[in-house]
């Protein structure tokens, strides 16, 4: 009897952990359980059967000034991971986003273990910034799986085998939350306004946004004294979120249970969220949202000088429709007074919220909602590539 396949997966942040968990489920289903896993991941991947080499939270950091103090420890984890791959000798290495860490691992594996297929899931946004990165990935990887349908040509022209599998958020179940049940469980009246706050999944994000969110709430207190706040969070930042919520001027419900996350989105009137994958979950849930984000001043300055940015929108929903379906307040525009005004307008205008729900649904259809499962397509691509390499 042949041994089960062994896939080594690495995710460095919660969004990658979500992708990894669904990919693992797809791989298990397509092999009738004939696959084992090793690597690094968070709650989703652990639930799918991964015993993480070390806590993923150690890698969940973003921004130049935030990363610098952790470089020695991160480099030690890179070396530990590379050694572990050598001990495991997997049938493939699948890294998920977080190229700052995963790229170092893949480059080292190219030299030390060239016979092991190197696969990466989630393409850097070369169409928005740093286009030369496509050539760099092509030199290191054997296969790239992208989330968006227009991404493959940027890498294929550099000779990298690239396949678009779709954005897994469309299969997240975010549209199936039970808002009425959530309100009943937490004693929230059916018509009471509920503001859902999502201050990010990285410590650098919560460090920047939690103080701003508090100031937004202070500005809303006079005109909306009866608000209830709901804050779905993840293990990487849960302690900081709970600590900050203790000073907010409203009743606040912090939700850590993954199973309850989409119920609380369904219970919301509108949301204030950090920019990122969660914006797609909010769109799928039909929850009108205001998006905020702020890098450290040094990180933002260096990024603009070195890389430049060629995108009009930061939120994919807005990109797809080329309009501010989800109002964005980024960097210098991420100010409490402006954000509070936008949230207040959204809370008070049901017609406006209804229009935004229609537009969000249109954007999600264009991103693959209602079509084949992206994680199943990703699993198929991984297994097909491994089989082809063995034949070759």
C-alpha cells in the first residue's frame, strides 16, 4: 500500500489560515482522506488536522517599523521551518500569502530540496504595485494559484505556471448567518441598531485602529446613545481587543467563536472595519460597511517612495465596481471625525444601506459567488501538479 500524501502548508496570518483550512478540507475530500499535513497555521488549519510547528501568531505582523524588532526571531523561525521540511520530506510545499516569511522558506527550499514541488497560494498584487515581483516569483516557484481571474497573465508571461482558482471568501458561508438568533442569544432587540467593529487581525492593525475606533465611538455617542457594539475577533489580537473595548462608551459584545462570527454580521446594521479580506466577508453577508486603515507613518512613507501605488481603491468590492460601495478612509484620511460622519450617515439611512447591499451582491457574483468551490479548484490544482511532477 502506498503511503498517504504529505502536504506541508504554511500560513502567516488569519486570512491565509482560513484559505489553508479550506484547502486542507478540499485535499482530504479529493483523496478520500489519503493525505497528511504538516506545517504552520492557526485555528482553521488546526481544526482541519494540522499540528502547527509553532504558533502562527508569531508571524502575524505587518509594516516595516513593526517587523524590524522581530526580525531575529522571525529568521530563527524561517530556519526552523526549513529544517522541519527537510525532516518531513513532503510531497509538496504549499505556502499561503505572507511572502515576507513564506518567500524566504520557498527560496531556501529551492536550493536545499529542489525535488519538492514549490506551490504558492495567493498572488502578490503585481498589477497594483511592484510589478517586477512577478519575475522574482517565477524564478522560485513551480506553481502559483491566484484568487482573481485577471492575475495569471502577469505571471504566465514570466514563465510561471499559474492558475486562477477563485476567491475562497465566496464559499465562506458569510451570507448564511442567523442575525435573529444572535440578537436573541445576546438580548438585543430586533430593531435596535448594531454596529459591528472589525479592527483587524494583526497586532499592527489593532494598535493603529483601536484608538481611532474609540474616538469614532465617542463622536457617535451623542447622536446614537443606544448603539450596541459587536466585535468579532481572532486569537492573535483578542486580548488587545478586549482590553480596548473596556473603555468604549457602549455595551460591547466581543465574539471569539468562529461559528458565531457570521451570525453577528447578519445581526449588524452596518460595520466599521479594517481594510482586508474581511471586507469581502462583509459584502457577502450584505452588511454595509465603512473601511479604515492606517500604516505607521514610516512604513507608509517608505512604501510610497520605494514602491508607489497604482490603484484607485483598496477594497476589492470597490475595485470590481469602480465606485465607493464601501467608503474608504485610508492613511491620512483615516480620521475619527470623517469616519464617524460616514458611519452615522450609514446608520441613519436605510435606503442607502439597501442600495449598497444590491451593489455588494453584484460585486460578489463577479468574483465567483454561486460558481464552483474555489478551495476545491485549488485542491485539484495541487493534486494534479503533484501527479504530473511524479510522472515527469
